[in-house]
C-alpha cells in the first residue's frame, strides 16, 4: 500500500484463533485479516490483498463513532498529517471536523485548534485511546440536571410570592389570600 494511505489490520484469524494484532504481529500466508480503511481504497486495492471472505466472528468487535473535543495544548496548531504519525491514532479515522459550531472541510494539511470537535470512527478501544490523548469524549446525554430544575422551581415560587399594589388595589394573589 502507498505510504500516504491509512490501512489497518484490526484482527487476524490465525490457525483458527482470532488475534488482536500489535505493531510487531506477523501476518502469515493463510491468515484471514479484517482490514480497516476508507471504503474507496478498499474497493480500489482490496484485491491486491486477497479475496474477500465472510467471517462474521472476525469482524464482530465493538466499534464506535465518538465526538472528541481537543483540549490539550500539545495538539494546538498541529496538522492532521502530523497527528496521524503518532502510534496512538492507529485504527482511528476522522469522519467530521467542527470548529466554532461549523463543520469544516479537512485535508492532511488542516491545522487543529483547541476546542475543535472531531468525530472519530474505529474500534471502541482505539477511539477511547485517542480521546484521552487529545482531550475528552463529548458523549450526548439524556439525563436531566436536577439542580437546574430545582432552582427553577424555587425561583418560580419566589416570583409567585411577590405582590404588587397598583392604585390601592392588591394583585389577584393578595385578594385570594384575604379572608
């Protein structure tokens, strides 16, 4: 494969066993491999590797699409090309880049800023590793912040206790409270 293309072997079936490869793992002639790369590259060059097979157990591993906010100063101003040269980015692909609330197009020369939101795709453990290195995972939540709900009820109650006398006439709440 060309050096400027990101292709990863995510799992290997070797002699019937499934292996999670490390950088030094050797692929043998009869091994079956699960390859992760961009679809267009796989379609264009997949035949150079070997025929495609249907091995559900080999490709059945947890993957994730995760939003990551870049907060670490070390990555501010680095290009995507510089970032992917680090071993910790192995197995992860950038799906989307958002800066200032707007999705921006990206190339290998795109510079990163602190606060950028990257949507990453890959095996769950790989994506989690990258998130820790860059900043933090921005996961959507469906929980309600009960502190804000409680404060809203409290202040709403205080406003309801206020009375205003206009032209000597009490407000309706004062009239209801009068015997």
